[in-house]
């Protein structure tokens, strides 16, 4: 008798536990849904969410499920910004934050930034180096993942690899003072390999390499950027990263440095405002992705007073973008947000459309294409069964007017609602 009661108790306990752990089911409705895969508007969608995943799209919703009715809004997949800096703020462009702010303070700023970016509809972000905040980007990623703080799903690069006198090596200071560096100085192949291993050890998802210098290194007459690494060095970086199943993103404006990066096998080129036609063709051939980050070079970013040089950079960027579209380069949405205010990455859509990209292709660059770059196309970037329940809704139809994508009224990430205006 006692044995039977114990067995019955065990069964009841298991059933109770199963019920308690059953994922919550929610039905999301809206006036229309943009399907970036099919490239069309779907009227009156019914999206069933179970736990953190999409269970079904269309059909009859399960009886008794809670419903979120978004009225006349347009439903889209959560957006992806593939070039961000959550630990960087616009005021850091004046003085290197590694010299003026503690890592703890910058981490707190990063928490606030992540929330703003999520509220703007970005449910996933690739964060391409902390610029001297140590491994605070790893901590922020993990805190978001565990639900400690709200924010986009992050893939982080920790420290970037650079060279002495190159981009992100502090210059113009007293040489008698040892200063902390916002990136790791790797002046040899062995140093690069050792740094990759250190970053992997402490949680890097991606490896970032400065393949060219920054604007201060650009030849003002020819616009040729400084090439920071050789082809052999790029190949060594890519090979070592691949050994740890990591991809490489290369900061590269153009010229020999960008060519070395593409030929060496990096997965993405960042910025690339002066990529010539031959190099763009090589990128198509090798399947290299490109994050243009148009926003950060535009005068509206407010990073510097417009000059003849900065105007030439913007014009070159526009030509490169238009050539890349014509040739079929895989263009991915990336902004460099952090250099300009967090929560405003959506401005990039306007510039892409201004330069000739259709609203649909611009949205695809921040959904389907970005998911492919991150090797997450089975997880994010579309509204389909099995994907993460990352959904946003905007006021208006962004295919008719891309500005609608700035009017985000609803954000769900992983089945949790973070915004519902």
C-alpha cells in the first residue's frame, strides 16, 4: 500500500512539474506582416509563440491562448545591427574613454545603451570591440542572456587586434607615460595568434582585426588608407580564429589593407568606404560580407565639422555602396552606433534607400542577410516556426515609406515583451 502511494505521489509530482514547466503560449496578431524572405506583405498574420520560439505562422490559434493584438501595426522580424559598440558613447569620441572612465562606469553605460537599442527594434547585435572596456562586453552579453538586464542578443569581439601607431593605439600623449590601450597591440604573427587565444579564453564570439588605419592615417590626396597587416598575417589570424570556430571581422576602408583582408579570408569587411570595383568583384567571388556603416561617416553623426575631406569620404562611400549593389556584394546592416547616440541605428535604413537600395533590400540586410553573416539564419532574421520569437511592430508600411521603420511600437525578444506602446 505504502509502495503504491509512493508511486502515485511520484507520478503526480512529475505531472505537476511538467505542467509548471510547460512553455507559455501567446498569439500575436497585426494588420500586416512583412516577410523579408518571400519579399511580401502578409495581411492579418497570426503568429503563435511558445516559450522563446515561434510555434506557427498562420492557421488557427490554439484555444484559450493569450492574445496580443497590435491593431494597425506592421509586424517584422527583430532587427539585427551587425556593427555596434554598446560600451562606447558619443562623448567618448572626444577623449578616449579608457583614460577618463572606469570599466565599471562604462559597463553601466552599456546597460543603458543596450536597453535603448532594444527599444529601437534591434533584438540582436554584433558588438565589435569594447574599445578599452576590457571584457565588459562579455559580461553585458551574459547578463542579458540570463535575464539580469534587458538588451539585444549580443555577439561580442572583446578587444580588437591592432599595431603600434595604428588605429586605436593612443597617439599624441607624453611618450614617457605608459597608457592603457583601447585595443591590443599585435605587431607580429605570433602576437596575433596569442591574442586570439586570450580573447577566446575570456568569451569572444568574434575576432576583430584592424586591417587599415583610421581617418588620420588616410592620404588626403589619394584617399588611400594605411594597410596595417600583410596578407600572410591576415591568413594567420583567420586560420587561428577558425581553429576555435570563430569568424573574423576586418575594419578596412579600402586599398591594400582591405584587399589583404578579403584575400586572407575574413568573413566581413567593416566600413569600406573606398572599395574599388576589382575588390568588390573579389568579395562577390569569395562571398565576403560588407557592413558599410554609412551612418557614422555622415555629417548628421556630428563627429566632426564637415570639411572638403569628409565630403569626399561620404561621396566615395556612396559610390562604393552603389557599385556594391550593382555587382551583388552581400551587404549587411551595420551602423557603428555608439559613435552616435544609441537607439538611433534605424537612421541607416534612410541612407541605404537614399543611395538607391529598395526598402525591402534594406530590411533584408538587417534580417535575413545579417542572420546569414552571423551563422544564425536558423535562429533569427525571419518569422518562421522554430526561430526565436523576436518580433517587432512599426507604425506604417516600411515598404512604402522606409521612415516607418523608425516608429517602433512593439518589441518582443525570445518570447518576452519589452515594449508595447
